[in-house]
C-alpha cells in the first residue's frame, strides 16, 4: 500500500483546484503533495514533478488531471512511482503528444487554443458558478511546447494505472478517454461529471485514488 499521493494539475489552472481531493486524502491518513507546474513545456513539468517525487519517503501514487496525464505518463517512470491515476486525462503512448491526440477531434469537441474564459461551461459545467468564474479569471498560460512535446516512454506500459472517465466531459470526449484507458490497461470507473470533476466531485476522485493506493504493490523505492 502506498501512503504518498502526488497530485498533478492540467493546463490553464494551478494546483489549488485539488483542495477538495487533498482534504479527503489527508483526512484518510495519506501524505499528499501538490505539484505546481509552470505548464510551459513538458520537460519542465516532468522535472518539477520528479522533484516532488524525490522528496517522498517511499512509494507514491502519481495522479494527473487533463494535461497532467501527459506529465505523469512521462514522470511516472520514476522508481518511486507505484501506480498512476488518470482523472479525465490524456494518456499518450510513445511518440504521442497532447497535440497529436487532439488533432482530429470529433465534431463539437474543443480544439486548441482552449480558453476557459470564453466557455467556462466546457471546463466545469457542474462546478459552483462563482468558483468556475474564479477558475476562468485566474487561468495560467499553457505553452505550445507543452502541447507538442512527445512522450519518450509511457509509464503505464510498466506500471498499474487507474482511470476516471467523466461522462459529461466537453474538453476530452468520453470515447477518447475510454480508448486511452483501454489501451493503457487501466482499471476504469465512469462518473457523471464535467472535465473539472476533481473540483466538483472530490469524493469520487479521492475514492479512486485510494483504491489505487491500496492496489498498487509497494515495490517502488
């Protein structure tokens, strides 16, 4: 069982959105760290994530939301990572990037640049209205280099993974999530919610993370 949880946010936002999930995991006795990625380049975000992993006192579960899924796919090769949890996230394969995964989106799906202030309902339709507005107005840049950087070796090929599919996601189509999670061999749960389900339904997200923490073998260093 892994007692350390490392949470990685996606594009346009910072780590503050994990507050609800953080509080539940802390209440349940886990050691929780939140990565604050600059989201300018994938290399930088992986480096920042690995610094947090290096500070852990044992095996860790690495959790990524949205673009954070690409970060954990690369950073998850770190020996301290015992398992990966994707929260309505990208799970690229070797040689893939977020850009390649969304280059041929289905009709109606958003394409870059995806700007929450123009359509906050796409990102968090089930988030409290005031909180959704704050998230939109406090967004941070998401660099083209982060979108286009390719994965060198996907950690999900060697480590167990879990995946939460948000069935009302308007940012990453649920069918795309199903395809990526199936390819990764993930343990999957489907929850009715928006792309910002980690904000709107922290209980459902924390539940899957805790399942991963119990299920991952503590073989990591």
